C-alpha cells in the first residue's frame, strides 16, 4: 500500500477539490492518501500558512483558487519543492470560456453562493436525516425518493448522498416480522426503490459490522439461510408493488444514486410530478 500526503486547497468549502481528488485517486490500486484539507483560503497570509504546512508534509497539491496572486504563489512554492500543483477546474473553465466567448469572473466561493438551490439542499438534508431508518414515516409523501432494503444495503449513505444533491430521501428497513408503514403502497409523488444484494456479500458486510461493534458473530443476523430468506422476501415485496429494484452488490453509493436519479426522472415524466429544483 503506497502512502502519501495529499493537500487540497480551496478558497471555498473544499467540496469541489475533494470530490475531484477522490474521483482521481479511485483510479489507482493499493494507494492510501492522507488528505490535508485547507478551506476558505482567500488571503496571502492564509496561503503562506498552507505553504508552511505543505513543506512540513510534502505531497501533491490540488487546488481551486480564483485569485491569481494566490495561485501563482502556491505554484511557485510547489515548484521549488518539486511537488505537482494541480488546478482541478482550470482546463474545464478555459475550454468553456473559449467556446462561449466569455470571460470568467474571479469570485472566491462563487459556486457555493447562498442561492435557492443551496437552501433546497439544506432542506433535503434535514428531511433525510429526520427520515432515516424508518423514522417519521407518516409524511413520506413529502419525499422525492423512498428506499427499501434489508439491513446493510447502504440505504442511509445513499440517502445522504442524494440529499446533498437536493433530493429528499427517506429509507425504510425491511426487518423480518416487522410491519411496514401502512401508507407505503399508496405513495404517489415519491419514487419507491428496492435495494437488493447477494446473500454472500450481505453476510460479509454484516460480519464486518459485528466485528466493528465487538459483538459475537454467532447470531442469526449472519446465518446464510436467514440472509437468503430476507433477500428473497424483499424481492417478492418489490415485485408485488412493481417498484424498481437496484442490486447494490457491486455498486458504489455514487453509482446507486445515479441509477436512482435516472429512475426518478422517468417516474416524474410518467406521473407528471414536479421536477427537483
């Protein structure tokens, strides 16, 4: 496992450079980057402090900075240290500028201005957290998306990811012998999606979960026969209601969310419900 320091510098929240960095490092096997996140860097004093820390912990630098003087200072110091200094948006912005025939406006954090979309995302996140794991199921009609699945099918992280995209997402766990919300089959506005997984993979995940919690693995929670039954019963439920089903066995949360959003677009076209945003 190759370990290295990775510095992420931003004049805003760091969300953009962080997402790009993780997408880029995902292309490499057997690496273990240690991230150093420097956010809201907007003055010479601040960038100088970042440079001091980079010298203490040398490693590649990725940045989103719109101030030319700060960018130049950072690049110059990285060059002295022999470190790559990568502007994650410059090529994209330059290409768009050339195509559109327009100049860019150097305003730090402009992509995170407090516009209507920002408050929609905050609202979605609050809704999603309040409707995690079957909570507050009486107002599921207000959701954009409702996820169902047996325990450990990534329902919660998928919902949180969708919430950051601006979608109100609730999730309902499918637990043997526990009744589902009575209004579930009557929902009109939300897209209801079933998440399934292979019993083998489910067993691995649940065993890891028990180990992390220092609990005994000798429990029906990880018995293969029970897992097979849970997954089969969940499939029956999904098919009975004709809900779309997504197999998360080999999917990342991001891939699952992207597929859900595609289903949601078709659902809204079919039902004529309001579009997100």
